[in-house]
C-alpha cells in the first residue's frame, strides 16, 4: 500500500539562517513528486528533512497522517538514491542489494528471492555477481535504485540521481526510473534542477525558489500555465514582454503590446484601466507572418539554424527583443533586417502582474 506525505508549515534553520520558512505540500500515495528549482533553493534540505538527516525546526511531516518529526532515519522505512550512487565498491552487485535486507535480519531465502526479483525489475540480473567498478554509471545507478527499493520502503527519495551521467544515458535512465516507479507504485520524491527531467518523470512538480514554493501542478500545467514569471522563465524559454491591460469588461480583456492590440477572454484579475502587465509567450508559440500586417510588427536581427528548428531573434518597434523558434521546414531562412509580423493564438498567451509575481489567468 502506498502512503501519503504531508509537509505542514515546516521550518529549517542552519544556525541563524532560515532556509525554509513555513513550507507546506501534500504528496499523494503512489505519486512521483518532484522538487524542482535552482541551486540553493532548498530542495535537498527538504528531502533530507523527509528522510530524517536534517532536523525540523518548526511544523511537521506526516506519513499517512502520523507525525514522523522525531522518528530516527533508520525507523522511517524510506529508501534513498544519491547523486554519487553511494554503493559499496568492495561488494558484488547482489551483495550491495542484499545489504539492507541482511541488516533487517530478513531470512536468507527471502533475501535471495527479493534480490532476484529486483535485479529483473532494474534489468541488471545478468550482472548479479559483478563488482561495481566494472560497471557503467547507468548500471551503477540501477544498483543504487535496486538497493533503495528492495527493502520495500514506504517512500523512495532521489536526490539528483542522474547528474553524474552523460546526456544520452540520462534520458535512458530517466525513462527507466519512471517505468520502475510505476511498476513498483511507491510514493516517490525526486529532486532535480533539470526542468526537462522534471517534466519527463513527474506526476506533479513543486517549483521552488529561495525556500518558497512557487507552484505545484502537473508538468503540462506548469509549462502551459505558469503561476508567475519565475516559473515561466525557469521552465522552458519565455519571452516576457511589457504590455498594458487596457480594459477588462464582461469577460473580454483588451491587451496592448506597443501598438498591437488583442483580446483575451480568460483574464480573471484586474488592475485598473490601462495598467501595466507582463505578457509571456513561449518562442515556439509564435508564427512568423511574412505575408500580411497581422500581428506584432518586428524586425529580424539574427537567426540560428539548429537543424529541426531555426531560432530567430527579432525586435519590436519599442526595442523589445523576442526569441522565436520555427520549424526549419518553413521556407527559406528569413534574412536579418526583414520586417515581419508575429502571430500567436491567444490561448497560448500568459499575462502576469507588472512585478511578475502572479498570473492574471
Ligand atoms: P543544489 O541543487 O545546489 O543541491 P538545493 O536546492 O538542494 O541546491 P540545499 O542544498 O537544500 O539547496 O541548500 C539550501 C540552502 O541551505 C543553501 O543556502 C545552503 O547553503 C544552505 N545549507 C544547506 N545545508 C546546510 C548546512 N548543513 N549548513 C548550513 N547551511 C546549509
């Protein structure tokens, strides 16, 4: 049975420095939940509080409703996978995996059964007797994952488990981790600063900055409807443009960027007539219009051909720079200096308060 994790108003201090000040979140049973944010935002600190390596200075952490603040790590029934694998170099693969079970005094026959089972799940059963130094980074990370899961923990914690792998192996291993987590169905908390990795593996993501949660949502919602400009720029590329909310009456908002006006009907907030807002559009959502005058008028400043896509850097009349990503199939590369217009479907636009701190949608 999978467990729920409730983090309620937790506070973490190191000496006089408060790193986390009243953070709350709920992780559902069996969920793959990711803490995502820039270096130093407190992700690892929070993960270490869940497993018990860090003390909790305020608030509480509950597993299925039971407070665990004062339960020592070895009584918490959690498995953890670290960035540097932390496997024992002098033990074979099967001995590494059996280690936690021996410590828990599991009978020998049961240990053998469970080690064989988990070796198949992580797909290294053919390497059972090998020593870790004769294995690749990806294979070593599979041992670490097997060792964490074989004890049948209630919670699996992973701290940047793929950071030491090269790009190709990282993609392969993230798919493997996701698949294994689904197969085992264990509540998982995953820490990464890699936004693509977070989008790929998670059921839900908490985006953190400076010890504060910015948004908790599914990967799709985080990408398409970011809660503020921090999330919008941290995850994927975003053009954040200065605009004006001219009016918002009867559910129809009129927004202006320079001389270009467009109407949106999903603007829920108001900031008085003609108030400044930030308008955000992802580079791939723009369509370059070379034929008519429809859209935001811009001049192409430079372009970079990247095979599948071509990136254009364009500038509005007001001097605002915008990045546009187009499929390279679409005609010839547009020369620098060419005046074009940028179109975008209004549903793809996000509007934020002038300081970027909240979405108007
Ligand atoms: P990274 O991706 O770089 O690991 P992170 O988001 O996991 O970053 P944390 O390691 O949780 O960040 O650190 C959050 C803050 O807490 C940082 O300012 C860090 O300097 C501080 N910190 C972490 N551990 C300690 C410690 N043991 N003593 C003092 N300060 C610490």
